[in-house]
């Protein structure tokens, strides 16, 4: 019989053939069903036993991998990443030097300002001490005293007029 001829049969003929085959296999299926359930139970039991044996084996294998192979693999991956990574552009040293010189200049400026402030404060202190020493030993009349630097208050004394070449007041 040609396999192509089976397709030309009417659908009713195919269904009837399947029904006859199923009717013949029904008693055999009834006998095989309990055997299949027993086999399935035995297979589950064997699978559980195998899994119970395999779990510690897998655990040991994981520890071996973690302690011996993983560090090597990690270093290999790091080295590969270094090779794959593109070269970074060099930093411009000019920028670093410019920044460092700006900081140095600012520090020098601050030191100069600080020294000038200290020098000015020490001169004022010395002048005040000299003024106190002079006034303690010798007192001059009010009309002839010269003002201390920075305390002129817009008034001129007769002594300052004489020093500046101006005419001295007589009264």
C-alpha cells in the first residue's frame, strides 16, 4: 500500500480504525497502569536519593571553585578589562602647575599683608609708648604741643605753623 493512498481515504475510515485499535489496547492499558504508578513512585524515590547524594557534592564543588578557581578567574577578568579599556588621556600638567602657582601666590600675598599689618601695629604701639614716655617726663603748654600722627582732627597748632614755614601766631 502506498503511503499517499492513506490520505485519500475518507475521514470516517480513519476514525473507525483508531477506535478498533483503542478497543484492543484497553485491557493492556488496564494492566500497565498500576505498573506505571509503581514505576513512577520508584523513580521519584530514586530521584530523591540521587538529589540527597548530589547536594553535598555540589556544595563541595562550589567551595572548591570559590577558593581556588574564582580568584584566578577574577584576576584574569581584571587583566582582560585592563586590556580592553581604552587608554586614558594624560592629564595636563600645565593646569596643575598653574593651580599650584596660584595657591603659592595667594599664600605669599597673605603673608605680605599679614607682615605689613603687624609692622603697622608695632609702629603704632611704639609711637604710643614713646608718646606716653615723653608726656610723663616733660609737659609742654597746650599751645605749643604738636599733634600725634593721625590725630590732627583738622586743627593746626602754632608749633606746626612754624615748622611748615608759616607765620607764627602771637596771640
